[in-house]
């Protein structure tokens, strides 16, 4: 015995099935947030060591970890652990890449920037006390904190004095320390 369906029942049934299928696809990431898969993938990458690309591997991984945390795929504890590991790896990679660059090329790049060049010139002329550190006075003869003679020239004979905190001039014997 065949039962007659009311008019429009088939499109209603097909629409309901499609709506439920779409809803399940949309809600499936919320039900299974993929945290386990993301953690396994990132931990596998960490155990394999840093990526072979110079400085880009660990930095790219840090970006991915940040993204996974923001999207809720990583817990705070996993994020902290992975971030500390990859930060160390990124620093190691950056230091290694920096060590490969020649000093002359790095100096040329810094000197091309007028501000960097001015900073380097000022630092080259800055005097420093062995006890108190760099002095802000560019023409200081004595440390403004402890009174020790700073490397420079003897006031009596003009001889160059390079030993910081020298008490007497090596050429003429005159005292260098402020009294």
C-alpha cells in the first residue's frame, strides 16, 4: 500500500537534510577543536629540531604558534612551552646567520644610515670609567662620580694615557687622579 505524500514534502526533506549537513560541517570544528592534532604537529616539529631555513624556520613557527593560540587551538601552558623552545631556536638561528655576515658588510650597512653613523662616531669618542662605566661628558678628564682619571692625555706632558684609572703618568710621573 502506497501512501501519498503531501505536496512539497520531498523538497522539505531534502532541504532539512542539507541544512543539517551544513550545520554539522560548521559546528564540527567547535565540537572537536583540533587541539590534539595541532599540539601533536607542533611538538613533532619541536622534537625534529629547528627548521633548515636560516632564521625563517623558528620565526615562522613562532608566528604559527601565535596564530594557533589566537584561534584557540593551543592552551596557555602548551603555548608557553612551545614559545620558549622556539624563541631559543629563533635566537640561535639569528645569531648564526648574523655571524655569517661579514663585519665589513655590516659596517657599510650601518654607515649608510646617517643616524647610525653618528651614533658610532659618538660612541668611539666616549670615555669610560672602569668602575662607573661610560661618562656622558664627551671631554671628561676625570670620572664625575669617583674622580678617577679617564684614558686620554696627561695634562702636564701631553702623553697618551690608555690605562683607565691610572694614578700617575707613565712618561712624566705627574699624578693624574683628581684630588
